[in-house]
């Protein structure tokens, strides 16, 4: 085992159990899978402030050799994804997956197995390290974890000849990303923003900055994330430091900024997925939040909540499909990944999930669906679909104030985790 791997594993062992996106359904009408009116309530605010700055990735240690694929599909693909991150009907079936199976004859075993990047990595890392199958042909991991998996040589390079829809239809923002230059190992699934969710009726004012989370007025009513990279990145931005450029000295400053309020009881808790219910039911007045969750909450559970990118900046996350080394059905995995870059299939996903789509043509397809809804006399659904079409991608104007996670390696990751752990334990 390399020293770098040992350092990463020690960091994982020190990390607290961390939550991740709730992946709640977005703009769905129960029983029909159609969209409902009112979906515009928070999306424009998200888009008005979102963006990304380019970074630099590293694939040191990764093998660029494309593994020869079987001559024909095995007829099976096993996929691990986050909860509520795909279209689903009343019977618990996945319409687009069923469409894929009908078209290809390939059966998909779809499992909501990922609730946290680190937790899932810990489960599959022993097999990856020993060159064994993980039980999954596709895993859906966040950008910074993709970089780590590449660096540790845990992913199978993609055979681009088997995924022609990617080059044909990928949005520029998701092509050649900082964490996987050239998209040699991954293809974006969906994307969103880490910022602040709040209830104006409980805060009594608009929330605009990260420092609002530290205002003693809200003591005991503030939620922070147990996801270290999100909490520390937002705090670093509040200090005027881009996460990508942060030094260990900057991290110590961020720790100091958070530690005092933590000891004083400012934070109700450090949350994973459960922050959603706490904000919705009023136990939290404001909290770090993920954009899609707040849009869904405003629509279904609490109409008062709002989402905002802090004036100092937010963080863009990109979740990606990738193939672990030693995957048992790699050709089938390629075919399924290619399927999702067909705009017609990606549009169905967009209408359910509501995050940023990496696929060209999605907005146009959703607009066609809106026109069909008008023709069918369903103006309510048409109005909501038009909102989705308009907010499927970040605009050029919006790409100003959202940043990438820092690439953390070995001892640096260990020190970030230790600093954050001090804050969490008070």
C-alpha cells in the first residue's frame, strides 16, 4: 500500500459520517411524473448567481490504457447511484431504464447505494485496491472523488467509440473538466450548487452571506454540513479565499472562524440528508443547502424557503458516471452511459430531477414537451416545463461566483479533515 493511500485512508477513518444530497424528486406530480406549476419560485435565484472557475486536474498514477471490451453485451449492468436521482413511477419502476432494456435487451440492476462519497468509497476501496470487482459496473461519484479514483488508478478508461453521444451532445461546461481532463474516465450525470437555504419568516430578513450563518441572533437554529468539503469551501470563500487556492494556513483560519460559534452552540447540528426535514419543519431557520433540494422543498413541503448563493461565492458540484476497474460488464456500462447522452432520454431525467443537465438539446426537448402539454390542454404542466427548459443550464452571465472544490491529496486531505473534525466536535 502506498503512503498516499495510507494517508487518504487515515483521513477517512478520522472523518465523521457525512451526508450527501437527498436527491428528492423535483417538479413531479404524484402518480403521473408530470411537472406542476410554481417551479420557477427558486430556480431563477439559483441561476442568477451560479458559475464556475476553471481548475486543474491530475491523473498521476492512472492508467490510460483502454481495456479491450467484449465483442457483445453480457445483457446485464449493475449501477450504484444516489437516492431519488432518476425518474420513477408509482410502482417504483424506472421508465427510462425500462426503455433502455427494451431497446438493448440489457437488464439494469439499479441500486440507491450512495449516500456519501467517502462512505461509499470506503466500502468499495478494498476491492478496488485488490483488483477485484466491486459489484458495480457504473458508479456515480462527485467530481473531487472522481479525481481521487483516477489518481489511485481505480477507474477503467472509457472507450470513446462506444459512447459517441457524449462527444456529440456534451455541454461545454461539462467537457474536459478540471477533475478528469479529456473525460478519459467519466461522463457528467447531473450538477448543482452548494449555497444556503433559509426561511425568511424565521430569519426576519433576507440572507445574503455565509456570515449570516454565524449571527448569534440565529443561535441554535443554524445547520451546517457534515460534508467537509462543502462547509470548509464556503467558509474559505467567506474569507476571500478560493477553495482551489487554499493553503493549510487558510484552512486554519476557516477552522478558527467556525470553532468559536460551534463552541457557543451556534449550530443545531452538522447534517447530511436530514437537514432537509429540519429546515422544512422549522427546526432550522437557515442552513448550508443544495440547490435542487430547496427548489423541491419550496414546491412541496414549505413554500416559504429560499435558496441563495452567498455573496462571497458558492460551490458547483458535478456528479459523474464512471466504470470501476475490474467491472464485470464494461461494454453494457458503456452502452448505458451513451444512452443518457441522447437528449430525449436526458430530457426525461431533467424533468424529474431538476439539476443542471450536461446534455445539449435537453432544453429544446423539454420545450417540445411543454408544447405537447399545451396541445393536450394541460397549461399548468406546460408552464412548469417551460421553467425547466429555461433553467436546464447555467447561463454565460451566471458563471461568475461559483467555484470548484480543491484537489486534496494525502497528508493535505488528512489535515483538512482534522481541522474540520475539531469544529464538529467543538
